[in-house]
């Protein structure tokens, strides 16, 4: 009977040892896996100090009935924290100091150079104005009319000398020059009702109380002035310019006595 009890006790011990062996295998597997994880984490940190590893505990079989409280959990090895190199901060450059304003120099009074005295201008004698001759007649009109009855190089001049209180005034004639050469004029004005430059009304019909015809080359300047029977000028002169082929060869002047 005693042998049977010892055999059963030994069987239980063997069974208990088998259970504890399986548990130890599981614990060893867990620790190996944890170690691999730690090695993987710390392997990337080059130059970092390896963490201190806790030695595996030694399994000691305990007789049945003498098992104490559950084994205290083994603290996990601390995870290595990667060390970050401390990089000094880059200094931010300060903005340049503003350039101080340069004060504007105060202008100084500069004395003007001595100016030599200017001589007073010599008074220029003003020429005396030439008195304009006072004429008894005023020139009212000086015109050129086209002609269809005169041949080439034939020039006719009409004159009307009158007074507002009277019609034609008698005894007056013209002083005529062509290109500076005096021409002979024998005709004089008539008194009373004047004649006309045209026998019928037209744009060129004017009053006239004398006419004179000149036959010579028409081109050039024709100067005409009213004179009395003593050949004294009594009215202002007037000039007409004609070309060699010009058709307006009838000249007309009208003088009014003041």
C-alpha cells in the first residue's frame, strides 16, 4: 500500500514537473520574442548604448503543496529611446541698421562778383517824322475790270472825280507812269452828270467823267495819281500790276473831294 502511494506521489511530481516545464517553455518563448523586438528597435540606433538585459531566471522545481503564490511578473526591459542630436539653432541675422541721414549743409551767402559799371547808352537822335501830304481828295476805289473790246497791249484807265454835294468835278486829270516812265495824258474831267464804264448794267458798270487809252506793252507796273490842271497832286497815288497775257486791262479809280 505504501508503495502505491509513493508511486502516485511520484506520478504527480512528474506531471507537475511536466506542467512547469511547458510553462517555462512558454515563458522562454515570450522572452525570446521580446528580446528580438528590443534588438530590432535598438539595432537602428547606431552608436546608442545597449540596454541592460535582465538574466533569465533559473527554473527550480517545487514539490506539490509547497508552491507559493504566483510568481511576480517580470518587469519588461525598457524600450531604448533614440537619442536625437542637439543641433544648435541657426542665428537669425539682424536687419542692418538704418543709415543716418546726412544733414544738408546750410548754404552760405556768396558775395556776387564786382560788376563793372555799365556805361549809359548814348541817346540816339529820333528822326523827325515826315509830314504826310494832305490831299484834297480821298481815294475811294481802285479796281481792274476784264475787257472784251480792247486788243492786246491796249490799256484803258477810267477816272471819276466828284464831290458829295456835286456830281463830276471839272478840270482834273491823271498823272500816269508805266514801269517808272511818265506817259502823256491830255484828257480832263467833265462837270455834271457822269458817264458810265459800261453802256448797260453789269458788275463792272461805274460812274466816270474821264477815260484815257494807252497802246503799248501792258506788262509791268502802272502808277496812277489825281492831279489838278496845274499838274499838282491832289489825291494819293495807286499802283496796278499787269502781266503780258492779262485780260483785266481796264483800270478804274474814284476820288472824292473832302
